[in-house]
């Protein structure tokens, strides 16, 4: 039900990156566990501004919007919401399966992110490409996705094995909590491979981690066939049109957990549920953006593609076809 005008407070105007951003209904409750509001959400993103801009800069970004707060319905928004001011930047993406295109938000500064909050965005889900070339990823994503019966200690163990393999490859991985029960690791790569090759390389990496930790890891694609207590290394997050929450993105749950960059030496102690919009600003003020220099550590995928060829020559099945891209919304 639409709220009455002024029911959740008169609009607040924020000066962000040289733009005035209006926040309507600033007192609307968004997170039921502690009661943070829409304005609290905007202020959270202001507090981690350098980090969220670094995570989203020039990336096509899908928005997860919650017009009534996170206990209400969620809208997956590919197209830029209507009513955007002229300074909000976009990038055009094509969806061949449907013969359609979508102009997605492509943030370049913090004002665009806070404007998205005004449009009820809680979560930011960027592609692993930048707008200079939307067909060639510059980011390889390692998603440690625990199955329902997997304890977080198992995720921790798998993270250490993944770190070991990355070190042997000479790749610098940047870990973060997912904001849920898993961990993500991002690796910068040269944008000289298309999605299929990046996904193939990601599967080769996942298989190597599985070989080293067979009791903890699965790369089995079909969910029904996986060990319910294993950690799935979701290589498919590198497929075209697959996105996961960015670093510093709030998640749409009552606690307002945050997908938070961490150091490798924090893996054994981090408690993801404690990293929320209420706690991460102070952590950010103390530590800064732990992913700030990710662009300085670029990895060449060639060794992983050689691993993929080796595995395939030994009879490993090629990766399953990714799920079909979803149709752009009309909102």
C-alpha cells in the first residue's frame, strides 16, 4: 500500500559528489532487526563511499530494490529506473536470447549510488566487466557457496585451500564475506577473454581446490546431486549476465548484513553476521577499503586455461551450459 505523503518524514536533501540527491520518506523502516531507515541506508553508503564506488565504478549494475523495506517484495531491476536525473550514467547491454537491450546503471561517482538508494535500492549487483568492453570480463570471481548443512568452519577451510592455490598461481585474491553464509574472492584479470573462457578457467581452478579438499568441496553442477554439507565452488558466477553482491553492498535481510572485504588473516575469526550497516562504517573508518588496490594486481588466465585443457584431455566433462540469461525488466 502506498504511504501517505509525509508519513515517513519530509524529504531530505544530501549534497553528494557535487549533486543534490533527494531522499524521500527518509524515516521509512528498512531493516526490522534494529530499525534502520532509508536515510540510515543512504548514510551507510556515504560512510563507505570510496569503497562502494571502487567496487562499482563503470560496471553495469543490476539493482535489488525493496520499495517497502527488506521485509517486503524485492524488485530485480536491470533497466535504469524511470526518473533518473541527467547526470546518472548508464551502459547498454544486449540480451540476444530475447532480442532486447537494457540500459543499466553504470556508476562513476557516489551520487549515482545514493540516487539508487532513493529509488529503494538496497543491494548492488555489478557485472564482472566494465563499460569499455562489456563482452570481456576484467574480474574473475570465486564464490564459496555453502550447501544448507555446511558449517561456516568448512567455508573457512576451503578459503585457505583456495588461497594456497592462488598463491601457487601467483594470483592475488581479494576476499570478502558474501553478506550471507559464504565467502567471495575476486581476482583482477586482463580483459582479453570472453565469458566462456573465464568460466572455463574458473572451473579448472575449482576442480583443483576440490582435488585438494575432496571432503569439503564440490563442483557438481546440479544442486540435487551435491553433498548437502559441502561447499560448492560456483564457477558459473563468471558466466554472462550472472552477478553477485558487490563489496560493501548491503544485503536485503532484516539485519542489514554487508558483503565486507576482509584480510586473509581474518578468515578464521570473521563472523559475517556481525558485519552490518551498523558496524561496517566504523571498520571502514579504521581500515579503509581493503580492495583499494585490486586494479594493481592483474592476473593472466593462461595457466588456468592450460589446466582446463589438461583436465579435458583426461576426460573431465566440459562445464554445463549456464542458465539462460533473464529477460530485462520493463520497469
